């Protein structure tokens, strides 16, 4: 499937999984304007992740363009079925598994490391130190999921290469009605600092089962772009949904339309 339309300036991050890790499907998503690939290390094994990386590299070669890869670390979490939460009893920010995943990502020459459950700037600095020790140069994305991360946000932003607003976990830390305003504040601060900001979680969630999104989801994506998001992320929609390619194409359509309505000029900070 190849849809021809003007590419958006804002970027789309897709998550690889059973629905999208085969080469044909991922290539179709990339042609539909998927810009970056996310590997969720909360699931799967090294062989599966290596195969996913090969899928991305294959699409890069066919399309003759770079598709940056993000490895998303699980961090200290308690997993209960399909749900999880921050493990407050864990004294270590990076688990032994996280350290192994970082080394794997560096060996595979991925582009970004996304840190889950960042609490303060020292978490980011510690990861950067580890990456340097392993002779890596990967950029670091701080995922904002905890109340502590909001309290320490300015310092976290100052030492991070990019920020991800992980609204799912934030919704476990704050009343849901406060999330839009937290999102707005984070985006404004990132824009001012010139750091890329990603808005994530449940953006087109209904498309895991349906070929079209809800009106509310379309409005949500539109609002995230108009507020200043540099990238938006698809998770379950592309990892395990029934319509991974359609989700990317729909997301791109929304971004292109939203960008027609920017007031004045806006400089986006891309994840490259």
C-alpha cells in the first residue's frame, strides 16, 4: 500500500511488534510516513529485537532514507498482565536487564535510548555515563511518567536530548483532568529550550481494533501538534493492532492537516 501526499514536518514514531515486525508491513508503514521505529524492551527477547532491527534496516535500504531506532527500556516496574506501574520499592533506577539492553542497543547501533520512570536529572546523567563507558553515542530520551519527574522537570530537560510525555503512567500519578495541562506545560518548556518533545499513549488506540479512529482521538492528535509536539507515537496501534499501516496513514493525514493551521512560523526540533 502506498499513499501519496505531502509529508508532515512533525514526526511519527511507530512501535514494532507482532503486527508490524515483518518486512512487508513495516515497509508499508515507512512508505506511509513512519519516521522512527520504537522497540519496546518490556516484551520479547534479543533474537526478536535483532530481527526487528533488521526489518528497519531493510526498509532504510529500500527507501534510501534513515529511520532512527529507539530502544525503550522497561525500567523499575511491576508488571501485572498487560498493565504495569512504577516499582517504588526498587532502589536502583537501572536494573541489570536495563544495562544489558543498553549494551545490546549500542552493539546494534541504535540511535536513541528511552529511559522509563526518570525521577531526576541524575538518572539521565547516569545513563549517559554508562553509554559513554560502553563507547556509545546514543541520544537519551527522558520519559516523563512520575510525579517526581514533573517536580524536577526543568533539570531533567536540561540534561536530556529529548522528552517523551508518557501520558499513560502520568495518568496513574495525577488526576486525569490535569494531564492536558501538564502536557501543555511540558511542550511549552521543550519548545523554549529547543529540545524535541514526543507526545505518546493512546493517540489512536481505537485503531487497534477498528479501521478508523474516534473523533476524539483525531482531535487529540491535532491538539498535540498545534500545542507544539515535534513527534507523536503509536504504541499498541502498530505493535499489536489489526490496522498498523492504516494507523500510520491516518496519523500522517491528521498531522498534515494540523500543520496547515499553524499560526505564524514554527521551527520543529526533529529526532535525528
